[in-house]
């Protein structure tokens, strides 16, 4: 009997020890395999990236925008704000309130403009925007950004914090025209480059550039009309009988604004406020011509600039080297003469 | 999608005569029309709508990413600057031109009261920074709240990670400032010559998709007389393709 009790006790103890070990091992495994916690990420997309519409007064159109949440769940709202172009590089400035004659509403039954909703991760949401132009609205352009904006969550816990709100916008460019004809009133405002040297000979100005250096060319177009334009054309670099052409990218130039135009070029102009960067210039006189059409059935505008490409760096180094060598020989000659006398 | 009252058009329209095919995966065919047909369409429907950039198309949407939405500056101690960072990424398969702007709702403000940590002037004197010009902020006795940028497409005045600017203040109606900008059109796209005028040139290349990344570092430094409390503000980032 005593022996059986001892046996039972031993069995219980071993079971207890085994259970404890299993529990401890499970706990350690759980702790090690728990996913690490990340700060909330925002990863949003909005499509289409831009919409331009030509509309008659009194008409109404519907455009569907799709926002996708590739990050963590968040609270989002759709809103629309007017913007104005700023500078010459396609920047814009948002106006604080939705104002003006153009009317906006959402056709959705489940969401409203400027009303937050829960946006789960890995989901898409379509905002069907109705745009209504009242009759009699003046001809001209009206520019807006359709925005998907996250709602910042304040949960400060005793630490000073900067909380971020992310918005993604899609430009909406509305041209109102009763006749269908848009006003085109534009000019090449600037077509220039920065020469290394410039001097006047008689009546002509001679501009010299270093053929070994890159040469940024700036071409900007000013739109003085009521509607946006999409200029097209080419910029050609000609030296002798050799010609190289670069097509102008037909970007929007908004009403009453000026913009530096860009060309399809293999050179990276992202860091410079320039249209085109010429490099590895052939020696000689270059004539660079911009030929631009602002709209169909309009006259082409043309402007030219010219410069002389010389190996300035090479010439400078050669002259300096010659001077050093000449100085050396003159010094030696003078020394020899002194020695003789 | 269309009815008697409206028609919605997407993709490339009005791009010159002929058929166009998605150069990436042949997923659509459009018969395009000349300008005169567009005018006809406008007269009959009262509108013409174009969605997307007409000179380059891609299935990749414009995307904006933030690595985190909270920047914990920790417990602020006098003359001991504290920093926190967010990684920003912009992905575009389209035209490539984009802008990211930033603005603060207000200075870092104590959540229970009205005390605030004003925006930085950096080291001061010749190194006084402004909304559009970053300057060195290395002096432990220079107080305030500001940000620095490093990475791709950031303004050129952020010479190093020690250069900072104050945020624009929404309370003072200051405009948001550009913190990332690219004006590059995606490479590998070769248009055909434009003779005669066509609204958008046909593409013979394949646009390359691209993601650009930058880091915004927020910094705060306080004096010994700054009232105790928990300070917070909202920084609003806006990413948009350029028009």
C-alpha cells in the first residue's frame, strides 16, 4: 500500500514536471515566434492620376476615382479642393476651401465627401464624383485636386509626438467652353542657356561654351489664354549638316501660367530646372531651334539661339602648361647668361 | 459606361489616327480619332473627358507611402535635441513628375493647454533658416521644432542631415512647401516625330516604373524654461502627380 502511494506520488511528480517543461517550452516558443509590432504604415494609391475634361455649361459628368489601401487599416476621406499653379516646374498650391461655380457631389450611397470612413487594408474604394456645371458659367478653366486623405489619430501617451496625415491627390482640369473652341494665346517666353563667355564683336554677340561640359537649355512657354494648352514640337541642335532633334513632351500649361517644357531625352533633367541638357558637344557653331505648336490649326512659333563650342578646359590647361614650360626655359636661359658673364 | 445623359471615357482618346495598343501587355486596343472627330463628339455630347497622362500609359497607379504616422520625439530634455523620422516613398509608372508638400497644423503644442514649442530658426545669425531655405541646426542652445530631408528628389538646400527648415504653419495660412519633387518623365519612352500636329505622339518604347524614396527627420529642442507637458502636432503630407 505504502509502495503504491509512493509510486502514485512519483507518477504525479513526473507528470507535473513534464507538464511544466512543456508549458515553459511553449511559452518560450510563443514569445520567440510572435510577430514584431510595426508602427502604422500608410500606402495609398489613387487612379486615374489626372483627368482633363472639356465641358459645355449646363452639363454634368461622372468620373470614378479608385483609392487603394496597400498598407494598414486607416480612416480616410475624399475631398476636393481648388488649386493654382505655382512656379514654372509644375508645382501647385491648394486653396483652403471648395469654392467657385463648379459643383461636386458623390454618387456613392455609402460615403460622402469630407466624411471619414474606415478603410481596411488591401481593399479598394471607388468614389464616383458627379461634376455639374451651372448654365451660364463663364468660359474658362477651373482646376481642382481630388484628394484621398487619412485622418490623423491622436493617442499620445506621455511623449511629445508629431502625427502625420497623408493625402494623395489627382489633378482635375476642367475647361468650360460653350462652343467647343478653346482660347489659345501663348508664346515662347524664354529660350536660353548660360554661356561660359559672352562678348560683342561689332553688332553680333558671341557666346562660347565648353564642349566638355553639360549645357542646360531652358525653354518656357507662357499661356495667356483662358484655357490650358498642350504645346508640341521639337528642339533641334544643328552643327553644320548634323542635326539632332528632341521631341517636346505635350504637358499641360495651365491658363495664365508659365511652365518650363520638357523633352524626351536620355539626359536626366530631374535635378535641374531645364528643358534639355546637351552634352559631348561637337566643336564649332551650334544653332539650337525650338519649334512649338500650341494647338491644332495654330501657327508654329520658332526661336533660335546659337553658341560656339570650344574645348575651353583643354585650351586653358594647354596654355597654362605652355606658360610653365616657357617660364622654365626662360629662367634657365637667364641663369646660363649670368653664369657666362 | 454610358447613358443618354453622359458617357465616361477612360484611357487614351483623341490621339491621332490609327489603332493603339498597350505597349506593356497588349491588354487593350483603342481606335483613336482625329481632332475633328473630337469636336464632333463634343458637339453631340457636350463634353470630352481624358483620364491619365496622354503621352505615357502604365498599369501601375500613382502611390504614396509613409513608413509610420507617428514620430515619437520621446521625453524632451532642455538643450538635448530629440529626433524622429518617417520614410516617404512615391511610386509612379506614369509620367514620373510629382510633388510632395508638407505643412504643420500648428507648432508643437501642449495637448492640455496653450504652451507651444515654436518652429526653429536653426543656429541663427547667418544660419537662420526659413520656410524655403534650410540652414545648419547644430547648436544645442538653439531651440524649436523643424525638419530635415535626405534621399531622392529633395530640395537642394538640404545639403546634409544637419540642415533643417521650420514647417509652414497652417494657423498663419502659410502655404505648404515642396519637400520632394521630380520633373523626370519616365525613361525608355521614344515618341514618333510629330508631323503634323497630333494631340499625343504614339509610343514606341516601354515606360519604366519607378519608386523614389526620401526620409524626413523631425527635430525638437527645448530650453530649461519650457513648461512641462505632452506636446503634439499634425504634419500633413500631400503627394500628387504634376499636372
